[in-house]
C-alpha cells in the first residue's frame, strides 16, 4: 500500500505581496527552506523553522558544507545524528 504524504508550505510575505522566505514539511521532514538574499540574517529563517517544528517537523537533511544552515538548525534544537559524507541527517532533540 502506498500512502501519499501531505506537504505543507510556510511562507513569509512582505506587505502580503512579496515572498521573502519559505519552507516545507512532508511527514516530519523539513525541506526546501529558503530566504531571499536581501532578507537574510534578520531571523526570518528561524521563524520559518520554528513554525515548521510547530507543524511536526522533527528531521531534516543539510549539506555538510552549509555551515550557516547547520548553525541555524542547531540554534533551533536540531542535532546531527548521521553523516553520509555529503549530507548530515539532523533530528530535533528535546521538547522544542
């Protein structure tokens, strides 16, 4: 039996018009997090990740060289649980 998984997107809009950031969750996996370059370093990605956690996000994958993203996810409560040499698998730890 194949089960479809619902994908939910969280979007942040400026003045309800311009998309400045987004992220998705499928099952408990967070993916496709992106913030427009000119809006980075303003807490928008943190806000999106926290909203995705609130929707049940507990796991994600991140490239081992993407240090800004790794630091963001660690700040939000994720820890590295596996390393295939190219991507880290991260899992939400604790009760956040």
